[in-house]
């Protein structure tokens, strides 16, 4: 990469940005702590993946008169966990959108973003829903809820979590989450669809000069959303399209198939153990639904069978507004399949690898849970940006190959030693491991 991005530069940006966060306290409240310090403190816990980071830094401040929350994150005075809760609970999560955008701009200017472009220079953005809080007891004003058959109420928070993905890349670039808001009398799917529309309204401008292909499951292949993406935002989509939810489209397909109107091709692939037959079929410009105003879409299908036994190994079909041809049906199907990878990698990393630390701070009454989730995703994006743009970080992560080792080392080092900057911390680790950065 042509340019590097130091964590010190990121922290400087976040400090400047968060010093402008609104402060909702009355003048007579205890205003010893700043809202920015609460945001930086919460973010530091997510970035370090260490629930005890702040406690250690408070100790360090008492013993040495300085601490890493100040030097690495710019926290002027570390608030108590209780203060962090109170200060951040009234802040709406849209205050952090600009920080995601700033990070993406840095990635763009360095050339790292362009590396994510896929076929025909399009960026792939899957829409995936994620539940990040679930409890029978703990809830707030912004919780969704459902009752199970025993009459027990379950409270939860869920969000659309779009990311920029690239097939075969280990990294995903997080975009701001859009929270799925409960609407009385609406089905869960409706609420998820509404969240996707809000996300597009809030963030489409970021991609105005670029090509984006949105990916999603069958829940998204409906006329209002496809029309919105195709006509209002002039972008692309590849959405899973199932027969049950698209009877008219599949009637058209059946009659076209009978008349020999479907195009297609077959490829043979060797998977290391046996041959596979990849059969593609497609047709352009068929109605997505019944009615004269139906949007015309292009349909494609991939069926993979075992070469010897004929057993079906995979099948899926999509609708898209990319024109499908013999030469691009394979890359389009590959894009359509990409989203499953995202569920596996992005969401599972968040769920299982230490990013879900809500229990350390509690749930809040209003926006706290959503603010923590946003800061958590921002911390995840920070690590990815470091991986892509910081040689020292990449070398350390590759050397301390087991994920936990890297974070355990960070945790231990910052407990005992105060580092003046991230560059100093990384330099210390590189020296200790006798690693040298290539020029
Ligand atoms: Zn809640």
C-alpha cells in the first residue's frame, strides 16, 4: 500500500470528532467527566478487547500519575463505568456515522478500498441482520420484544449490518449499522426491510460516484426495494429469489423453459476429491411480480452436482439488474453467493471473538446498547483498517498468529507500562520479538 495509517492518527480523529458530541446533562449535574471521555473509554475497551482495561488504567493513574487511556486514546479523565453509562445513554448512534465515513475515506485515499472492487469495479455490500442483545429481564425503551408460547417476553436488539466484502478476501469493511426498530402491527420482515431502506437513505451518498451491488436473501427481492436501488439510487442488486415468494416470475420461467427460452452453460470443476458440474441458467427482462407495473429483472441460477453420482450439492437462484450474459453469469453467481461468507466471518467474529462486551457496562435506558454496538463495530473496522494499512500491525498480527496472543500481549503490556503512543507500543513489541519492518 502506498500509504500507512497509524492508530495515533485514528485516535486523534476520534478525539476531535467526539469532543463535539452533545452533552445532555443539566448544569447542576456532576460535569467532572466529558462525554468524549466516556465514548473514548468505551471504544478503548472494545478495541483492546479487554473488559479490565479501564480498571487497570485507573490503577496506573493512581500509581504513576499517567496511564494508557490518556496516552493511547486521549482520555483526559477516565469516567467510572456508571458515568460512561449515564453520559452515553442519551447520545443517538447516528453521531458515529461520520467516523465510519472518515475511516472509509482513509482507506480510499490509500488505495486499500479499491482492492475490494469486484467484477466491473463494483463494491459488494450484503445486507445481513444480526441480533446483538437478547434477554428475558434486561431491556430498554429501544428494545424489540416477542412473546414465546409460554407467555415469556424476550427482549432483543437487532440491526442491519452492511459490510463491503470481496469474494476470497479475509477482510470485510464494516459500514454503520442501521437499527431494526419495532413497529406495532408489523411483521419482523417488514421491520428489517424498513431498516434497509433507512440505511440506503442515510448512506447512499457515500457511494454516489461508485458502483455498488447490494446482496441479500429472498426477503430483499421485492419490488419496492429493487426499484429503489435500480431507479432512485441507480445502483445494482443481486438478491436470492425463491419460487414460493415469486410465483409469477417462476410461471414465466416455466413457460420460457418449455419454449427453450433460457440460456445457460456448464463447467466442470475439480474440488480436490471429485469432479463437480456447475450448471448455469439465466434469462433477462422478466417481471418480478404480477401486475402491469412489475419491474423487469434478470434471473440466474446455479446448480452444482457431483460428477459421478449426479447428487445435487448446491442450488440457488437470484434476481439482478446486472444484464446477464454467457460471459458474466459465473462472476454474477459468485457475487450472489458471497453473502453466506459474510454471515460466517463478519458476524461470527463479532459474536464469538471478544467483541460482544456489553455485559461489562450494562444495557442503559435509551440508546446505550445501540451506541455500544456502533462503537464495537467501529473498533472492528479500526482493526481491519490497521491490517490493511499499517505494516507494524500486520507484522505483529502475522507473527502472533493466534488471535488471543496478540490481544493478551496488548493487555499485559498496557497493564504494566505506559506507552507514549501506539507507534511506541508497536515499536516495543517489534523490538521484543526481534522483528524488522521491510522499508
Ligand atoms: Zn434495549
